[in-house]
């Protein structure tokens, strides 16, 4: 699944002519491109999809969404290590992800 996730900007810098931010997604920190929201500031929240900040979001909405995503396990699913998830899953679940029969 690929979600648009709210995150809080904790640092902004320019890298190779591109405005970039370090964004905290409820404890998971990632680099995000700010080219679509050039006036986004440190401390503000944005909806991020595939590494791009797409829309500014108020803090209350962002925190509610992050809490819900965490309850549903979606933060780990979105940002976790897929190899680790596969190693922890049983053969039937791994087969479901890959579209193959278990044991083959």
C-alpha cells in the first residue's frame, strides 16, 4: 500500500538546488522534497506522498491521522523494512504478498 502520510518538518535545507526537509512521521524520520510547498516552515505539518510534501496540514488533523495510522499498523507498513516484515511473516502470509503458493 502507498499512503499519503502527515509529517512534521524538523529541518530544512537546500540540496543540489532543491529545497529538502527532514520530516518526522510519528517517530519515523525521512527526507522529503519541498518543491511543491516552497513556503513550508520548520514545525509545520504536511501530507507527504512518495517523498514529496503535497499539502499543508494543521497540527490537530496531522496528530489524529498519525495516531490512527499507528493504531492500524500503517506507519510500520508504509515505512518499515519489507525484508524484515517478510522474515517475520509466516509462509502463508509471505505467499499472499508474492502471489505464490506457500511451500513453493
